[in-house]
C-alpha cells in the first residue's frame, strides 16, 4: 500500500514540475496530463512544448513559403509583403496562399514604381491603379 502512495506523490511532484516548465498558457493542461497519464515523462514533454499561437481575431495566420516566417494578415486582404523576406504574396478570400504576386519581390516593385519612365498614358487601361496603388495589408 505504501508503494502506491509513494508513486502517487512522485507523480504529483512531476505534475507540479511539468506545470512549472510548460510554456505560458499551457501549465494547466500539462499539470493534468502529467498527473493522470504521463507521469515523469510529462516533465520532458512540457520542457520541449512550444507555446500556442496567439489568438488574433480578424487575422489569418500565414507562413511564408520562402522564409517560413509566420505572419498575421488581416482578413479580406488579397496580398501582403512578408515582414522578414519582403516577398509579396497573394492569398484568396479564405486565407489560402496562392503564391508569389505578379512580378518580382516588392523591393523591385517599389523601384519600378519610383522610376518615372512608366506613365499613365503608356500603361494599359485597368492596370494603372493596380500597379500604382499598393494594397499592403500586413499587421506589422
Ligand atoms: Zn518571407
């Protein structure tokens, strides 16, 4: 009988340690998982656990395919610039990544927009507002 009490105390200590080393916001779940299921293994799982993504209402979480940086783009946006690698990416209305935007990266787009050789008269109709007015909808 004494061995079960000893094991119960060990598991309770492990649950407390797992709650201590778990990332912020995940302490209760690691305490309960360790206490009821994992035992001493729960401390290791809690130590390597990653924090949950922040809850950002009204934003899509999109991972850049080029540099793997997560970013939170406002819902309704159709394209955005990656905050890390500055690549312009297109998304659909459901937040799914469609790929890189037309042309090169946005740095090249800025250089092309700043050069005076492209005039409104020489640009095709309907393309002038799309190329000149940049619709940047990033959070940061
Ligand atoms: Zn990127």
